[in-house]
């Protein structure tokens, strides 16, 4: 019957629709195990094959094997995972119907475990829409779920805890986004007043789609409320938020707020002209919620309008960037202001209302992750694979922090990892270099010399991240990827792998313009090691006005920069002076008449910083003119009142 079923399966599936490897090969073998076992009503496959002892069998469909934990990429062993799910369904709803579900599911040609699950659901469906459930959806989903196939969670609750409030006039609305794979049976907010023993139950109403809400009655000042959310699906699966429910509920108060927010922030230590502007990130918390946040800042002691911060749910904090232009050597000062949702809008400052955080702007892009690495993003590539990039303090080459792909601390990375750490956009020229330090500990082959099962590569994008291509370091990569059906990399991909202590890696950059780089790590489904550490990423940029010579920035040509523009108080004027000598800086009206001469004398090589504050002149367009014996530069500025 086993080989006969192979023949039936191969007759149903067209051509190469069911390759004999990976999950598709396991499905092929699972079908040929399931039907003989079902015919004989015995989950054991191959007893008495090797010795006359029924305790020795080849495979058993009554098992707890799960994907991906027990998947070893051997089709005869792996078939027990999906066949185990079918056998569990058979145990619940009977032989005949389960046999027909498994058989007819083949006619949609499913070639992986999860697709086969949905094919069975489609056969079980009675109204042409499996999204609203099927007669046996609960049994089918649970059977596959118990073997690691299908949705990870049947129920989810996405809820932002209710903040403390001063509102005594209106009901207190608890909102949540609730999803259910099998269909939602009930959603309830359970609450009590602190000090009372009685819990009250409020049915949640469906507002739209997956959005639900319930209203706790208005409360007087001085009340503390505790609550949790309970949801249950049609098959009696349930979920609490928070997970401990009544043992550790959410808590909020109805009271007058006089306490300002708390601000946590890692100060910026530098800016990079080639990747301006850095992100200012802060965690701002308050029992009454945050009403907003801003960044006050100055460039070379010229104040700009504050930059509004926005809440980033991915980073779980508030983010802003400096919406201004800067030059090499500029000094930026900033502080963060956060205010809460109370009636009095209590305010907090970081570092304080009287002090500033200060950093300089440099030519090269450089990030050693000491400011949190918030200019970087990280994510997984393949949907079912994991992303473990995070900041760590282990294995220090310099400073305190570095980025790592792996488990927490020095723990190993997971199987089935396919994740990238992506830089912000950086301006480069073909004379530039990318360098960084890495510590690598990843799995290589003990049999095939020069081959790796897991490893990392560097990729570049010249179109903002839409398309990526691998780049090669000086000296090349140390390994190439060995074929593995679950590897996220194509076989023979050159990569960093093996065990290497901290080393400096260098890449020559070919493109001109804005690019992004990403550090791409992948692992197969088996052995894991400590992971890949990255630190001190630098892009040395040689295409800007200033060059570094004798430990000083030296402009290559006469240049002029003004900010802010337009302006209504004072304007900062920076002149790049390539050589010592006479220099004149003048303000002209639109007709070329001199309005003011703000510098006339000998200027040293470097950057001459000036400030002009108009006095008794009308608003309008003016020209800033800087000139020496050999060159002249003019910039238009707009003075507004």
C-alpha cells in the first residue's frame, strides 16, 4: 500500500509539482504512510520490517513531532510531522471523513505543510469561505498547530493600557484589537475598584473589523481601577491580557496629576555630514500618557524652531530628526521636552531646562552604537525566519555597546535565521571605503573544507533599499555556503563564517550618491553557535568640501553656507577659507548695493563663522557675498519679520 500510494500521488500531482526534498518530499512520504496506516487502523509504520518484534518500527504517526524543531530535512523522518497532524484529525472526526479530506486535498497540489493544512480546510468548508470557519476548523487547526504548522497563535490581543486620567465626567473606554483564527466567541473587560473584592464583567462591542471596546463607568477623583481583558474562541481557546489576568491586572488612577513625565535618552555624541540627520530617540513615560514631545536645538548657537517628536511603535519611543542643513565642524546643541496629557500639561526636560547636549558634525559616517544605534533598522527577510539583531555589551572591542545577531547575552542564535541590520542612507563616492569590526562564530562544515552552513554577508542598495546586491571585502570572504534546503542563502554564496576574533573588514565603494548597506546573517535548521557581532562602522568620505590635513579640517575651495534661511532674527554665516589671506564678507540688497560689511581682513585657513543680525532694514531678499583675491561666492537669503 505504501508504494501504491506513491503511484496515486504522482498521478495526481502534475510534473515536478511535488519535488522529492524538503517539505514536499516529506508530504510525498507522509501520504504513503498515512493511507496504509489508516487502512489497518494502526499508526505504526513498518513493524516487523527489520526484526520480528512489533516494538521496533520505522515510523509512528501517533507522535508529537513539531516543525521546525524536529525537521531534519530527511523526507522519511520528516513525514511524521504532517502525517501526525492527519492522524490527530482522524482520531477526532473519524476514519472515512479524514481519509477523504487528505485524499482530495492532493488535488490542489499543496507542496508544503501549511498549504496542505489550508487545502484540507478548503475541502472541509461548506460555504466557499474558510475565513469564517469550517465545520471542523477547530480540530484541523489544533491538529496542525500541535505539530508546529499554521498560525502560531489562534487568538491575539493588541491593547494599549489605559492611562491614568483626570476625567470624571465620561466613561473610561478600553479598546483592543482582537484576532481569532477560529472565530471569536466572547470578549470581556473584567474590572474592579481597588480596595473592593468584586470584579465586574463588561462585554466588549465590535466597533469595526478586529477593533473592540468596552466602557468602564465614570469614576470620581481618587479612584484606582484594575482591569484585564478575557477573550475566548469558538473552540474554547482563551487568552488574557495581561497574561496573569486578575493576579497582575492593568492599573490606572482617576486623580489630579502634578507629576511631570520621565525621559530616558542616550545623548548623541556626533553627527555625520554624509548621513544627516541622526535620530533623536527617547523613551518618555507618564501615568497619564504623553501629550507630545519636541526637540529644542541650536546650530552654532543659532536657535531653530523646535522639531516635533513622533511616537515610533517599532522602537517603542519618541523620535525626531534635525530639519536643518549643517556643515563639517558645526556644533549642535539640543534638549528634549516632553509633556503629559494632564490638564496642566506637566513638562519635563532632558538634560534640564537650563542645559544642553552638545555634539560636533564630522565628515565621515561613523557609528559605534554608543548612542543606541537608532539610525539603523533591522528585520527578517523570509517571513517564517527570525530576526535577532540587538544591542549587547558582551565582547567589547571599543566603548560599551555593539550590535549582535543571536540570542541574549552570549547565547547562540536560533535555527532558521534570516535577518539584516540596515544602515541609514549615506552619501558616498567611488573613492570611499566601508570599514567595520566583526567577531564571528557561526557553523561551518566539518566535512567539506571551506564550506559553511551559517554565515553573514554585506549587501549594498543604490535605490533606497528596493534592490540589494552583495559586495566583496578586500581579501574576499572566508567561506561559501553549502547547499541546504532550508538555508536562506543560495548555495555557493561567499560569506563570513567560522570562529574569528575581532578583526577589521574593509570594502572599496564603487557607486556615487546615496547608498545603504546591510549586514545579512542566515542560518539553516540545525547546529547554532554564538553569532555575529558588529561594531565601529565607518564610511570614509572623500568627496566633501573639507579635507583632513595635519589634524585640521582644510577646505578645498572657497564656499559659503547660511542658516537658517529664511530667518527673522540672526543668521549664521560660515565661510570655508582654503588658504590664509585677505577676505571680505558683505551683505548686498537685491540691486547689488552694500547693506553691511561684516568682515574685512585677514582670515586663516579653515571655517570662518560669523553672525549677522539686521538692524533697521526692511524684510526682503538679500545677498551674502564672500570673496578673496582669487574667487567669489554669493548666496541668496530671505529676511522675514
